[in-house]
C-alpha cells in the first residue's frame, strides 16, 4: 500500500463519519455560563466558560459563539476542556465577563476541512511531497495489523520509543536544537495543547542553555493555555503575540516616518520663504552699502568744495589761476556744492528707505534657533530612504499582516495535528522536518496530513504501549472520532 492509497482510505472513513454526524445532528448548541476573559494577545482572546453537566467539546473543535446580549456573534476554537470548564480561543472580544453564551459546535465542518486537505494531497501532487509520508505507511500498517512496531533510524524516518516521557522529550529538544542550528524548518505537533505547551517549554529551556535565542526561533501557533513552563514565558512564544509585536513595531516605525515626513513638508516651504526673505535682505544690505559708499564719497567732495570756497580768497595767486584754468572758480564751486548737496539728499533718502526695508526684512528672514539643523537632519534621513517619492509610496502602502510570510520566518512551529490538518495557512507553508511528539496519540489521518507538509525527514516519538491503548492508528470508528 502506498501513502496515496492510505490517504484515500482515510478520506473515505472521514467522509462517512462526517455524513453520520450530519445525519444524527450531533452539532447541538450548548448554553455555557460564567464566561470570563483569561488573556488577550494581539487580535485573539482566551475565554473560559462553564458547560452544563454532561456536555463535551473536543480539542480544536471550531465553535460559533452567540452572546446573550447585543454583541455580534463571533468564532472560536476549543483549546481544552477540564471537567465542565472549557477554554476557547475567540476572535472578537466579548468583554471582561460574559453571563452566558451559546456555543454552536461545527464538528461536521472540521471533518470537512480535514477531508479537503487530504484530497489536495492526493490530487495536487506538485504542491505536496508524499515521499516522507511513504515511510509512515509500514509503521501505520503494522499498528493496524496489531503487530509489534519496530525501531527505525534513517535519513527520512526516525522513531524514538522510550517509556520515560521526560527523557524522551529531552532527547527531542536536543535534536530540535541541532536541526535549528542546521537551518532546518521544523513542524512540531502534539496531541493537545497541554502537551504542546510542555514540549515547547522543554525545547525553549534546552535552546536557552545552548545559547540560542528561543524567542526568535520558536512559535506556538495557538494561544498557550499555560502561562509558564520551567521559567519560560509561553505567551511570548505565541504566534499571535510575536506577529502582533512585529507589526506593532512596524506601525510605530511607520508612524515615526510619517511624523518626519510631515515635519519635513512643513519646514520645507517655511524655510524656502525664509530663504527668499534672506536673499532680499542681502540684496538690500548690498544696496545700502553701495549707497553709503557713494554718500561718503560725495560728502568728502562736498567738504573739499566748502573748504576751497572758505579759503579761496587766501589762496596763492598762482593756485587760483591754475584752478580757473580747469574751470574751478567761485561760481563753479558754488554750483558743485549745490549739485553735491542735492545728490547727498537723494542718497540720504534712499538710505533711509533701505534702512526701513532692512528693519522689516530682518525678522521676516530670521529662522528660529535649531530649526535649520532640524531640517537638514530630516533632509538627510529622507535622502537615505530614497527621497520623498519613495517615502510617499511607503506611507501609502497598506499594511499587510502576511501570516504566511511571518510563519515561514520561524524555525520551529508548534501546533496540534488537527489545526495543521484544518487551518488553510498550513496548506501554504512547507517544512523540512516533522516532529510528532506523543505520536501514538495522534490520529493517523492527521499524522499523514502533517507529513505531507515536510520535504526531508519525519521523527516519531512516544511510548509504544500507547499505540494499542490509544488506537489512533487503527482504522475503526474510535480512530475516526479521534481524528476530530
């Protein structure tokens, strides 16, 4: 049997189970009470509700949430049920406390999305790589036949069967750190969210002890239901928290850039106007200097004429005759004095006008202290970013919270197998290695769906005794229900 054949068998079983659930009307609304918000990270909220006695909701089951008041209905995913207390990851906030809500489960829809993923794996051969999945077929068939599952260590499939869970997970953590150092992208799946929180905490502690920045490389896809694990803050490793922090920083930087650009646009025309006024001021001051130079020259000539007229009668005869030879006599000197005085008066009026203009232009051309340097710094920053046109394009661009691109930048993504098989985001992301923690408790259909996302290697870890007791690899009704 090939991986494709096994996947097709599971498709048939899941479709049959989906039809049975739809015909039996199992997706019955449940009225939950005493709702309270446990945590909010980014755009997701964690709520806790009390279910009526006998009510049960499976892990990763999508539910529609209808509040009893005027709040609009929203969607959520069940993360855990302990007794009659259920923890739900909700898209829209319902408030700090909620008296009661109606939870409408969609088990039929969950099975339907899982079937769609499996069908894509057998029809879109170019989009999925079934090579590593082929190595799972003998393992799953042996469990189906009730035989003893053997150990396997190869470049494609590695099994890690140990009775001691802590030792097993420590080995997984060391292996994960080696793979991260080798620049491999890892998909880590665990049967439920409690198990996922525990193994993520162990891997984070191992990476921290090994000198690796676990916050940079590890991402827990769903909201963690445990706040801490061995001193590691799990909410910081949540995919939503990391993405929210990244885009919050991006928005902050964008807001800072917008403020700089708007300030630059505000200062540019202001300083251009000041520059023009300074140019006018310089021209008037130059004119004033020229007028003042001419005035000094005319005053010197005027003083010489006045002095000559005053002493004319006492001048030696020969000098007077020499002056008369060049047209300088009392009458001509009187005419020069009148002419010079008129020119001096005209220049004085022009100087007065220039001084008034200068007094007006000085405050108009004045630039507040530090503004010029501020503008120069802004101009330099904008030039480094590619100029005003490039900045306008950056500011005009819509912020796209690309979840796919963000996930592809993580080295280890931890999730539950049901979420991997049903969330559309995982159908667009590929990994190098699949690590299945507590694999015997993961349904074969979900295990195959996760294996189709990896290109190189699959690592199976768990307790062999759980294979028979859990029955998740056996194609019977219990296994189909476990695939939920």
